[in-house]
């Protein structure tokens, strides 16, 4: 009996032979062995996105990496949401969190998760591509031809359906097109609280492909359609591949000094006491405690 | 792993291809996923997810083989929980439960098998495991974690040419961790070693077994339990996004834990619990 790994090596070896020289005996043997191993996953049809992907050096955590955080993003917000954004900035200037709810450790959701503040990994299988993050649950991008579910609970990450494309006709997929819907809030584009519409009807479209000039750069062209915007907003994210890496466990809740009580956020001091996050902030209402 | 006949056969095939072509084909990333067991789909634990041993009752009924010192810690923890505290279970602040508690199956589970890594994705906080099956050894200098570092090996126990069982060893932990929600403690030295044997039931392909053995200095002997997970029949299952921090009513301030009331106000979790110290607020000095 052949060991499973042995069969795999033999199958690949036969494939080499038949691909390289087209000799019939090798083909015949490969076919014979294939009968015993059924269909395997030929990952050579897919691009090699293995490794760990991070923001390139010098790129911060803004939404459009080519522009500064905050107002510098020049987000195409409607007047209503521009006002909300300005209020968020004003609140943050005083020590508040504005529209950004991340201080409670809820996930950033889509599309903000694709800023990849912490490293990410792509795991490609024929029917699904996973995007694994160090500090959040994964994205599942279904590539099995399904359509969007009609009655599924919305989520911060949304529901993603993808399609692989062979744009240069060389017989291999090179681009993953993704559409994400069925989102819930609260979500923002970035830490400044750059808002998305509270109706959560966001649609996010992505085209993910390796840079033609550098296989260690992955490009994610992200177009967000949202009712807080006057037009679709397209940005291009770049991720750099690291082939020598470790994965770090990143628990947002561990050592999180933010405390949300009702609609107020406070901080924990170094000595573990509650303290205000902004000047003259009122303390929490302690009516449920026995007065001493 | 490879017997002599196999090696000879492979060598012959490679030589044949190379001799005629004069060159190797560059891309050799193809792999045969049919060599591995079909673990696709969504798995949910059989029995209660709140218990480490699903075959025994919660808490003292687990009959954990604790040392006298850790039995005393466990009992103090039960008393603290009985009056509204959290005892030795730290996850109310949304910390990862870590290993081995993550095997309890409190969230929907998915296994993603690739030759180098088996990913165990758990729909809860960020409890995803990587089990490295690429033949690596333990890293010499590794930051410890709640989930630890897992190295696995696929085994073809009946020598039918396909893998049936994933054997995993996990080390390099940090704490605090507990076996389950009752707060059964692991040793504070975090020298835990967890060994697992994961395999599909021979007569029911939708039933997955995980035999988990924990070696820990809080225990008088290795503690082995058998867990089972049932595959959901829907092959396009709904994955529920479970964000612990979302609607978490627990608030930790210093070493005290409080709750948020329905109207968003801070309230005690136990009788006569003192209110938090507000000395850093201007109003509290009045």
C-alpha cells in the first residue's frame, strides 16, 4: 500500500512528465492513478497569494492610503453625513470616540477590515477563499457560483461572493472579483469616524490581484457604494507579502483601557480606576449602588 | 514515510520526465485534497458547550483530577460565581478562552485543510487556530498565547493510502485560562500541553471525534475527554457572526466586574458590591 504522501508525489511526478514531454506512458499512468485518487485541487490554476500580507511600510490606517486621515480623505460624503463626520471629529478632539465604535473591540467590518491594520492571510480553495485576520473572525468569499441569500442575518463583515477571472487568457486565474452585501452597523471607513450610512445598504466591490511588476504586492481595488456618499468611492489598497513571518495572537479586549457605559466612553487609569476621557466629563450614574 | 519501492518508482518517473524534457516544470503547487478526510462543512458540538467533558455534569460533576491546591482554587471560584462574580473564568471581558477550552465547541466550527496548515475556524471572538502540518519543529523563541502553538501530523492508521486522523500537540500558552465556564482552573505556570486525536467516525461521516488529553500542573494526571462534533446537513451553512464585544454587558473596572443595566447604567453584580472609585472625576470631589 502506498502512503498518501507518496501517491501525491507520484501523481505530481507523472504530471511533470506528461506536461513536459507529452509522453503517453506517463499520461496513461497518471490517468490510472487519478482513478484511485479522484479529482485533486489544482492550486496551480490559482494565483499564489500565500504568506502574510501587511500594509506596506509608510502606509498608515487611513481609508484611501494615498491621502491623509480625516478631512484629507476628501470623502464624497453627502451634506448630511459630512455634518455627522464634522461632529465626530469635534467629539474626538475633546477626547470622545465620535462615530468610531471600535474602542469597544467590535470588529471594523467591511470595507474597513481591508485596511489590514494587522496582518492577514489568504487561503484559496476552489469554492471559497478565506481572508484570515489576526484579530477578527475570517471573511469567507464564496466562489462556488452561489447567489446572495435572501433571508440571512446581516453582519459587520457582510456576505461576500467572488468570481475568479483569467484576465490575460493564460489559462490561470489572476484576479478575484468580490461583491459584499448584507451588512450591519455601526461601521466607519477609518478611525476618524468617517461614516457610512446607518441604513447599512452598503455594497462593496473588490478586484484583488497581484501587482504585475511585483508578485509580493497585492492590490485590492475597493469600490464602496453607500448612501452616505454622493458617488461610488474607489480606493486602491496595497499589501506587501512577508514570506518569513509569525502569527501573533491579537486580543483587542486584552488590555483595552476603554470602558463604554451607556453612551459614554471612559478610560481606565494605570491604577485601574475609572477616569474621564474628556475634560469635565460627568461620572457614571451610580444609582443602582447602595449609597454609603 | 516512503518505502523503497515507492522511492524507486518516483525516481524512475522523475528521471523519465527530466531526461526527455531536459527541464523541470516550475510550478508544483498542485496537491491532492482527496488524500485527506472530508472535513468540509459546519460542525457543532454534541452535548453542552459549557462543559469540558461533555459526558459529565457541569462544575464539580466534571470530577476534574485537580491537585489539592487547585481544587481549593476551583471551589473558591464556585463560591465567587454563586454570589455573582466570575471566579477564575476570564472570558466575560471577551478574552479568548484559549486552549483547550476552545475545543468545547461554544461556536460553530469549520476545518480548512491544506497540506501545510489545518485551520480551525471558530465563530466566536477570534479563536481561530492554525495547526501546522508542514513538518516544522517547535519554535525556540515564541510569544505565548491563549490558543498556543499547534503542530499536527496526518496519520493513515489503516494504511489504505488516505489520511484518517490528525494528531495535534499544542504548547506555548499564556493565561488566564479555564477548562470551561465553571472556572475549572489550569495552572498559573501555563506549562499546559494539549494532545488531540481528530478523526471522523468510521460508521458516520457526519460525526467528528476529538480525543483531547490535557497535561497540566494543576492536574494530578493527564485528563482525557472525548468530544464529538456533528456536521450540519446544510452544505451552504449560515455562519453567525459572534462578536463578543457587541452587547457585552460585563464591565471590568480594576479588579471588580460590574454589569450594565438595560438602561445603560452601571450596576453591581453581587450584593453590597461597592461602587467604583470616582476620584478622578471632578464631581466626585464635592
